[in-house]
C-alpha cells in the first residue's frame, strides 16, 4: 500500500522488487512474534468482537497529504478476519484484527502485489505467478468515532527481505468511512 512517508522516492513496487514470498513467516520467526511457553507478557484484556463498531465494510483514504489519491476497501469480520484491496493498484491484503477497547482495535495484515494480466483476453495464457515476490506487513491501531461511521488508523508498515530481515519501514495514517447499502427504488412494472 502506498502511504504517507518521508522518503517518497522509492515506490512500493520498487521496494518489493526481489523480496521473497516466504519473507513474512521468516520475519515473524526472526522477530520472535510466535507464542512460546516463555512468554511472560499477558494477552490484552479481551473485548467483545461480535458487536464491535469496526465490524463491516469500510473505504479508506491512506494518502492524507493528497486526499482521494490512494483509496482501498476493507472488510472487518465479526470473527477477527480482515481482507482489503486497492481500487487503483493491483494488490490485496489479508489479516486479523482484535478489539482493544469498546471503539478501538488493532490489526495485522500481510499485503501482496499482483502482476496484472488480461485474464479475459480470448488468447489468454498465464504468464507465470500472478503474485509478485515480497511481503509487506502492516501493524495498525484503529479508533472508531462515536457515530460508528468514521475511523482513524495509525501504525507502521514494514517491508521484509526474503531472508526475513527488515528492508525498510514507514508510518501509516488513514481515515476510514463506513460503507452502507443504499436502498434503490423498486423497479417499475412493465406494461403490456
């Protein structure tokens, strides 16, 4: 995902060049994020997720210096799963979220770029892997406003090399707006 960052001379695609698909697992292992018997830090107090205000479909603007230029849609399920995808770039992310308060939550996602191909062409032949090598991890904290229709998010984006070492990182800031179904007028009955 492209977000506000001080060094904008390196694009997301450039940063991902040469990164390996297995980097996320290696990075997590290298950072010691897996659970172990030696973990003395207690888990955060659990908050209900089923009726949490973050559950639903959201549209995010993540380039706050240039509003409306980097938009993506996201789904937070009531069971803690998360999926998002870009409207303009070819990427998607999957992740998991958990409630940290009545209107707050934290999210971890793994983003994957896609190699654009014209799958609908009559002479389409797959051109290798549709996934670009590389993994970008997002760790974001969200707060839903009192109306339940807007939220803000801040956190870090980390880009990992194939060997699990951190390639680089930058800050994330985004604003989310709840997407709702707008009822349509009933279709007119055709007359004979």
